[in-house]
């Protein structure tokens, strides 16, 4: 199932915080929580799934938004955006030390908020993809009829559909079929088109669940319903398998 981006708001002005929450929910984001101090934010990050954090720099406690940004950088691999009424040089320089993924000055409109979030997510995802590519080069349903950018975060993959990034859990992916320069990613009820070589995509998926069953297919072994000498069946779809994969599956079934 696709899930909207989950956002944590850290803002000590309750009126502004509620206004931000309304703006974001109207666009299609999900608000995980709306808190006013550092300590509350730390607790939410520890216990909830959060994809992006919006942080006021001045909070209603000794710890500032910059302290929270530092905590996120040291403990989590997620983007955050500073939202502040202070755009003076000293504040900006101080904020830059924790490398925020965006900086939004109050007052702002819904479009400003949306643009800041989408650019932060896009740059964050692009940066992760580039880092992954560099590491490798250094040795290491309905059909959505459009190519989608994608990235891996924790137990999911992000795909872009229209104007929002959606999270697809690995467990919901049943199989992936190569179709020219695109991959057709099949979930229980939908198909997504992603531009990527099959081999590269396999490297991004959990190695204990996803296998190359055939030169044109990757399958999630948890979704295999039946098998014969030439094919497996997933969700009423027959998928051809190689000799090596057949031997692997039979061996796994008997172990």
C-alpha cells in the first residue's frame, strides 16, 4: 500500500502549528504529531515513523530547534526544514551548522510550504541515490502510466506519483518485471513504472526476500503461491523461472 509522507511539526506557537497542519493535510501529507518542545520531538522520533520534520528554531524550552536538528543528524537519516521568523545573518549561520534540508521564513503561504518540502525530499533522495551510485562505482491493479523517481529509506521505497512522493513497503511488492528501459513494479493492487535496470534495482531490495527468478523478473518469495517445473504463480500471474531459481526454491522449501 502506498502511504503519504509522514511529517512531524515542532512549533511552539500553537496557532501557527495548527495552521501548518491544516495546510499540509489539505495537500495530502500525513501529520504524525504536532509538538512544542525539543523533548517531545525526541520522543516522537523514537516511537513513530517520521519521514520529514518541520522545526521552529526558537522553541518553548532551553533546547532550540538547532539542537533538535543536531539530534536528527546524529541519530536519524531523514530530512528536516527550519521554519522561523528569524532570517538575520547570525541565525542563518548558526542554522547552517546542522545542515538543514530547507529554511522557510515566516510568514509563508501553503505553496511556499509545499515547495520547500518537495525540494527537500527531492534533494535528500537524489543525494542518497548519488551516494549509493558513488559507493558502487568505487568498488562496491491500475497501471500508473508514468515514470517515477524512487529511493530507498528504511523498509520502503519512495515513488513519485504526480506531485507527491509515496512510500511503498517492501513487503507489498510482489514482483518486478523488466519492460525495455522501465521496470513494472507490481503490488497487490497497483503497478508502477520506474526507470531503472533490473540488476540495479535488485541491489536496493532486501536480499533475503527478493530474488532474480528469470532474466526479466525479480520476485518476492513471500508472495509465491505455487510452483511447477517452469513457472511460479504470484497473485494469479504466471512468471517464468530459470533452472537455478527452481533449484533454489525447491531446496528452500525442503530445508
